[in-house]
């Protein structure tokens, strides 16, 4: 149903006008709103661009080089800037739309006006005719009245005087005729006007008004179409799901999606790659105690009557702390194993667990394992202190304490003065000096002492040097190992808890024969003296001849064993070295003692009866391999060089089979005899373990000989020795050159970490260089073991010999 048939009434016409007015007002509202939106969008675009600008100001951008997070962020900010631009463009478009809307409103206003005018025009004619008909009718009625009156008068005159003439009658007749004529004319006009009105009305209703309405409908509808398009345009410019925004969003998503945690730090790590930091060295400043005579020793706890109680309290505290650490570890482990409410999921303590279960589960596992590590470290640290205190307390003995007071000092000095070095006083009261007693073991290291005392009642006497003072200690196996310091009385006698004796030997014999406990508290009884072993030589068993070298701890001499006249080499340990160093010096003897192989330098014995302590070993007449190579560089054949490599490999194969890690294999630490036989020597750093982790700093590391994993993580295995063996081969073939010459230790280390390996020395058989490279494999497990090395070198030598 269209306007033309439905809206013909006056009321409908008025409603149509009202409607158009409403539409015009709506258009105004729209225009204002779109204008406002454009303004908003423009302001937003400006703010957004500022945000993007701000976001791109990345502080210390250089430090973030290669970061995918940074890259994504930059792209994200760039895209925001794009978005801002897009918003600005849209805002400008909206302003254009406002203009269009203004034009539309103007046109619409015109159309409304012309409709109204047209409507009035066609309605005016009908109205006029309607009025005309009414007017004609009233004229008609008026004339009809006049006619009726005049006709009545004429009839009266005529009836009264029929057939008569007269002026009066004529006058009446005349008037009657005029009135009749008037009436007929009016009648006709009335008829005509009605007919016209009927026609006009019919046209108005069926032609003109429907035509106008139809036209108006189409005009209004065409406005609606324009209006709709304008709205559509406005909406489209605000459409955040439009492709252009979608594309921006897609790009943002893609670049953020490209963030990969495992790649994030790749460039950074590459750029800042450094070798692990060298451990911080904490060292006792020995100058502090330079002027203090006697009592205090660097890095050693002082145990005396002044400190023992404090130490014991501290020990208890620390032991408690260790226990607490262990208990806490147990709790964490229980947690991890699901004993805890969090782990079995019945209680979720925070939102993050609920919202991202997998991630936070992993987080919590990581956290727990970190907690565990921290607790383990704490336990280890505290345990170390416990061990140290225990060791010191044990060393002094369960009961006997040296005095920490000065008034005792004189007494102790007295002991030293008249003690070990003053054999005369001892011999005054006994038949032979203490150090000749079979059960006196000199400064035998504690580890050895403990090894020798196996059954309750086993005992020996030894010397310990504490605070540069010599003390005589009775060590007894009794519910573990107990050590008692022999106390000196003011008059130069010796005692434990019982009576004093003029000599240590008498004191010991008294304890042995009386079977009385050394101290009441310990209950330790002496049952069986443990005598020196054959390798525990007396200093007087060797005669030093000439100095042949200089080692870390002291000079090395050529010497003669008095008993067999055998030539030997004797390493001495400087008397002034601290106790700890002396222990280290003897470590070499302790390790060598167990080995017997033609390519390992042989131990003959150690002299610990008195100072200087010495290690006696077979004399290897060619001296150090390094010197030998340098001195004989012209006369060395490839065969001889390969033979040296084979010897070293044989020695190392033997050591590997004994789980001994040498840790300092190098030409300077090999010896060579007249037959060019190479023997591995210098076991000062060796350890008898399959894997040895250095925890106490790495002060004197032969960096250029040491495998990267040992340098970086302190982890030593025989495969580290294999690396060093590769360097040794290189030294042999370069005839004593310095490896990585021209490079500092740290430079060499850096270069090795980045894959550098030394080039082959001149005239090295390619197979031997290949072997070197294998020894220097960064991947520890892909290095050959010494067994394989030996076989390869041996086979090459055979091939070489057969080809000649
Ligand atoms: P340290 O281990 O204290 O550094 P070394 O074992 O390196 O001492 O010995 C120092 C030097 O003494 C060697 O370079 C070598 O010349 C000589 N030397 C050591 N032991 C012997 C030995 N058994 N036979 C011959 N010379 C030796």
C-alpha cells in the first residue's frame, strides 16, 4: 500500500508533514553525532600515535639486540601507529560524510516545502469550488424565496381579477417574471457549479492528490536510500573488524606469535659469551699473623683451652643446622612426590594454579627443585664447617688440650726446644731416640695414620706440626680413631692423665704395659703397636748428592739409598711451608706408593721422621721431558717421538685403569731416561676418583693443558687427562714448544671455547695429528680413552717400523 491510496486524508497529510520534520531533526542529530565521532576518532588517533611513539622509545636498546620480544614490540608499536593513521583517515572520511548528510538534509527540506506548496495548490481549487457551491446554493435559496413571494402575489392579483388588465397586474406580472428568470439563472449556475465541483473533487481525489502523494513517496524513498548509504559509509568507517584493521591485527598476532623463548637469548648469549668467571678467591691474609708467634695458623682453627668450649657449642649449632636442612629437604621431596596438598590438587592456593595448571605445575616443580638445591648447598656448606671443627677437635684429641695462654707458651717452646730436635734429652732417659722407635711414624699424614690403625687397641706415635710447633701425638684405634697430644710438664716430663715420665717412649711403654686407658673419658687402651712400613724411610737412610731440579715444594736432589747404594731422586719439602702444603706434598707419595708400571715413576719411600720431609723415588736420569725435547730437538726422530707418545699413553692407560686422574699431564711433568723411555711423574695434583669436582678454587691451573669442562666446571675425569695428553703429543712433536704461543691463558681459553685448535707441528704424521684433534674434542665422550690411544699409537709405530 502506497502513499497515494493510503495517505489521502487531511490527517494523513498532516502526519506526513510531521514525519518529514522529525526526519529532518534526526538528520541534524546524526550530523552532530557523526561530527563528534570524527572528533573523538581524531583525538584517539593522536593519542594512539603518541602511545606508539612512546613505546618505540626503548631504553638501552643496544642491550636488547636480537631479542624477539623487542622485535615484536617494535612491530606492535609500528602497527599501532598504522592503526592511528587509519583512525585519522577514518575521522576525515566521517567529516566528509557529515557534509553529505548536511546536503541531504537541505534537499529534504526543499522537497518537504514543495510538497506542501503543491498540496495547498491543488487543495485550494477544490476548496474554492466547495465554497462556490455553498454560495450558489444560498443565492438559489434567496432567489427561490423572492420568486415564491412574487408568484404568490401575481396569483393573488390574477385570480382576483381574471382576464383583466391593469397596471398593477402588469407590474406584478413583470416582477414575477423577473424573479422567475432570476431563479432559473441561479438554478443553472448552481447546477453548473455543482457539476464543476464534482469534477474538480473527482480529479483532486483520483488524479492530483494521488499523483502528488506518489511523487512524494518516491522522493522520500530516494532520500531514504541516500540516507542509508550515508549511514552505511559512516558505519563502515568505524568498523574495527574491517579488513585493514584485521590485517594490522593479523600482523601483530604473527609477530607476537614469532616470539620463541628458546631463541630469545640466542644473539645475546652469542654476543656476551664469556668463559665462566674464575672463582673468587678467599684467602686468609697471612700477614695478619706474621708477628704472632706460635698459636695461630692461617686457615686452620685454633683449638686450645680458650676456644674448645666455643668450638663445641658452634659444632652443636652447626650440626643442628645441618639436621634442619636435611629435614627441610625431606619435606620438599615429600611435596614433589605428591604428599602435599598442592601436588595432589585438593587445595589450590592461588588463582594462577587454577587458571594455568600446567604452567604453574611446572613452575612449582622448578621452584621446588631450586629450593632443594639451595637446601643441599646450605647443608653442604654447614657440613663443611662441621667437618672442619670436628677435624680440628679430633686432631687435638678427645681430652687433651694445648693451652692457649701465654704462660703456657714458654712451656710449649720448651717442649719444642727440647723435643724433636733435641734428641740428646730423649736419649738421656732412653736407649734410642724416639724417631728410631718402630712405632714412631714421624709426620705421616693423617690419612695414612687412619689407614694403618684398624683394630681397637692399635696405636702409633707421630708428630704433627701445629702453628709451626711440633707436637707428639698418640693415635689409637678405639671406637674410631682417637688422637692424644703428649702434654709436657714444667720440668720437661711427658704425661697424659697419669704420671709424668722423663721420655715419651717411657710414657708410651707405661700406657702399653699398664693397660690403663690413656684418658678416663676415652677409655682407649694401647694393645698393639703398629710399626712403620717399608716405605716409611728414615731421613738418615738417604744421602743427598746433588741438586738436579726445583719443584713446587722444594729442591730435587740426586741421592743414594744408604742401604742398597741405589741412585735415587729425592724431592724435598721446604720446612717453612705451612702444614697444609706439607700434606699436599706428601699426597704425591701416597698416590705413587700404590703404582708399579714401567711408565710411571716409581716411589721408593717417604721420609717423615724429621724435617725436611722427603719423597724418595727412582732416578730417571734424562730429567724432565720438556728439557729433554728442547735440548735434543735436532736429534729426535719421528719414531722416537712416537715412542714417547706410546710410553706416555701406556702410563696413562695404567693410571686410568686405577681410576687415577693425573690433572697435570704435560711434558714438564714427564721424565725421560737414557733409552728415551718416558715416565709420568709429578702426581701433586692427582686424585684417585673416577670423577673429581674441584670446589676449593682453581688457583694454579695449567690452563693451556686443561680440558674446557675442567676449566669451566671444575669437572675432572680421565678424559680430561686425554685432552692434556693431546697437548703433550703436540709438545713432543713440536720438540718442546709452548702451546698456543703468543696467547695468554685467558685468550687461549677463549679461542678454544670458540672451536680453535692448534695446527699440526711440522713433520707430524697426519695420523698423529688426527689423534691430537680427537683428544681435543669438545664433546668429552667422543674423546678416545687411553686404551684406544695406546693401540692407535702402537699400531702406527708397527706400521712405521715395517715400512722401513
Ligand atoms: P714438583 O712436582 O714439585 O713441581 P717436579 O716433579 O716437577 O717437582 O720436579 C722438578 C724437577 O726435578 C723436574 O723437572 C726434574 O727435572 C727433576 N726430577 C723430579 N723427579 C725426578 C726423578 N725421579 N728423576 C730425575 N729427575 C727428577
